[in-house]
């Protein structure tokens, strides 16, 4: 995160050239130690060389957070009772969905290595493999137990779980992120108003920096329609469920290692283009520091602000967080459970003889 802070300052030198003030460069995080540590490391990199503390010429800066019990901006998943109930109801079905795959791999490894492997062994070894690969850049230990095709299948199983419980598998997964989306739109509107009023740069907020969790990043990515094709974007605007990611060797857009890796990030950059005849302000989305196409903006990675606001954000902002998460009725939860369960059953017990229901999930 320290190096990310340095890279961001180098990428946007005009944006971060102003003297630091917490109202100009506010840094917000959750009351979780790893998130606040990330915020501090990023800030140290971003403002390195700008102060007089130590050999690195660091400077002090503020990091603020809301109470963990009421943080609906960055930890909305932990405050949303309907989402927690939905997730609790679906986790057993996700386990059931993955069990045949784990059984198959356990049997294959037992034959290959002449050892008795349980499904729990496979889950533990796969977790160890991922940790070694991501943290140590090592794939010749736990990962070496699996064949390339088994790795592909285990990654797909992880992607299914991520999709169902945190992604496009149910609209509540991402609709509960509307407070964050609303805050992003409002911060951009304030910047536009400040520029239109001719305020001097450095007298208004230049960047709003937020540090949270995969459970924050994923819903926000879904809200703005990342990792979709055009037809799927239309479906989420109507809050229709999407098909599950297809089984290898079929190709899929949804990869957890890309959607939410360690230190994953989204940056929404607002540009002023006064000479443009159609729009003066544009939004570019960077995912993990790279431009990404927006299906809601004709697959362009640069979108006129008004189009971004009306076409991508507005359909979601009609929802109210309190109504979504704390309403007495559990109709949303029941509807979601039936939808997810039907798709899981079609995977576990495919219908033959050309029955259209067998095509619900393309595996």
C-alpha cells in the first residue's frame, strides 16, 4: 500500500501537489485494524517527502473512521440485517454446490499420491496453496499437489461462492452499497460545483480516499457494472439474476483473483474537458490501477459524468439502505433464496432431453 500511494501521486501529480489538509485529502477507513493499517501505509507513500519527520521526510496526516456498529458507508455488509440473513441461508447451499467437485478431486489425489484425502483436506490444502502463491510467490509446495485442470476447477468453485454470496448472484449483495455510491456521486458534484464557481485549487476537496474490505469493493464494482457484457448490464438494472460463471474450460469474465485480489482497488477519476462540446466533465474508472470498460457507457472506459450519473448510478440510488436492510418483511430474502436455490439445483441435477430449464446455468 505504501508503494501504491507513491504510484498514485506520480500518476496524478497535479491532483496531489497541494499542501496537505484533511479537508482537501480526507482519508477514511473502517474500524478494522488491517483496513486502517492499509490507509496509514498508503498515506505514508502518498505524502512521503512532503514533511520533516525522519529520513523519509514523512508528515502527519489524519485517518478517520465511523463506528463499526453504524458504518453504512464502508462496512455496510456488517450493518445490513437482511444481507446477513440471506448469506447465512445460502452458505449451506454453496457448500453443497462445491462438495461434488471436492469429492472428485479428493479421489483423484488419493490415487495419484496413495494417500487418503478428505474434502476438508482439499479445502485446507487449496487455502494453503493460495496463501503461498499470493504472499510468497511460491507454487511448488501445496499448489504442486494439484494438476493445472484441478487448479482451474478450484478457482472456479471460489468464483462461484464469491459470485453468489458477494457479487451478482443476488441484487441485495450490491444494492446495500448505495450509501457509498451516493457519496461518490456527491463528492464529484461538489468538485464540479467548486470548479464552476472558480474556486482556487487547494480550497476544496481534491480527492476522497477510502479504505475498507473486499466486501466493500465487490458490491461497489457490481453497482457500476464492472465485469459484465452489455446484455448483463441491462439485467442488473432490472434487478434480474445473472447466470453463474461457466465451468472450465469455458471462458468467463468473473475471476475472483481479478475482481477482488489482495490490495484490490477502484479509482473513479473526474476529468475536466472545457473544450469538449458535448460534455465538460468525464469519469474514468480504474480497477487495480488499470482502465476498465463500462458496459453502461457503451463499453468505454471514459464516460461523461451526466451519463455515468443517470445511466449507471441513478437506477441504484432509488433504493434506500434502511428499507433494503432493516425492513420487517423478509420477502427480498425469500425471493433471493428461491432464485439461487433453483440455479444450484439445475447444476446438481441437470435436466436432459432438451428441457429449457437445463440451460439456466451454462456449465
